[in-house]
């Protein structure tokens, strides 16, 4: 998926330049989505973004932004200058002595924290860890290995055995990614506000509705209303 990474980073910088009170009122809601392969998490995340009218930042998009940020030093410096003491504390807590502070991790963390100020649905890349403690909805979409393997087998036209290995290997890689970078357990339920097992959901639309309702329960729909008003957009 093509993306103008610099434009996204510039939008983040502009959001951070808003007066604090106005920025808090106008910011769109943020939902992080962690998912297992074959659980339908990507489809559900996209549907949630469309339903709520907010941007979708998939893992490949976030990676593209972080990669672009690596060469756009002036943009990333502008971002860093806007981050407050709380951000610095979170960075210190997350990227402590347990993990290395390589450039990719630094830019990735900075970008995700910046996206918090613009709003949207953030898929994967440890967003639920980086934004812990903030007014976001952290969702995890899961499924049993068997159910996920069946979906992958049908979607990709591969054998069930091959699909099962693919799901298991992917789960291990994602778990290692979260542990290596954040020293956090991939399956720790306390890291999420909502966990949905999609094994027996016939329609993902029902899961989307549950997430939207949870966002409303957290008051995130009021943030969307405020952001729409501030932008002069029609309010649903």
C-alpha cells in the first residue's frame, strides 16, 4: 500500500502544534488492534475505521512511516521537540535496559506516540504497549490455532497442515517481537481493554459492533464528535 509518509509525519507535527486544550478536545479517538493470524483482525480493524470515520494505520504503513522518518531527520526532530515529559517517561520505561535502542525502534515508538495526537485505528507494532495508560481502546482479536488455520487454508488455498504451521510460526514471531522490543507478554490479557475470540462469530460485523460499542462506553465517540466539529465536518 502506497503512503506519503512525510505527509503523515507533518500532520502529526501540526497536531502537536495545536494549543494543549484545543488539541485534547479536537483529537480523534485512538484504537489499537493486536491480532493473531487468521483471526480476522485486519478485516475487523479496517471495518472499525470505516464505521467510525477515522484513519487506519496498518503495520506496513507504520513501518513505512518509521522508515521514512529515519531519513527525514528534520521531521523526526520536530516531533521529538513536541513530545512532553510524559512521552519521555514512557520511552524510558518501555525502552529501558531490557531492550536495545536501535533507530528503528526509536522512530517506530515516536511515530505511534505521534499518531495518538491525530487519532485512528493502529494495527499491531506494539501500539497497545506504547500507548498504555492513555485514553485509547486497546483491542486484541484472537482465535484458536485450529479455527485460524482453517480460515487461512480456505483463503490461501493451502493445506490445513501448512496453514496450521503458518499460524503457529506467525504467533511465535509476533510474540518474540513484543517481548524483544517491549519486554511484554504477547498474550497477557491485562495489556488489553477488550479481547474477542472470533472462532464462533459467523459475521465479523458483529465484532465490529462490539468494538464500536466499547469505544462509546469509553467515551471515545465524544472525542470523534469534538474532532468533527473542530474540522467543520458533518456530525453523524
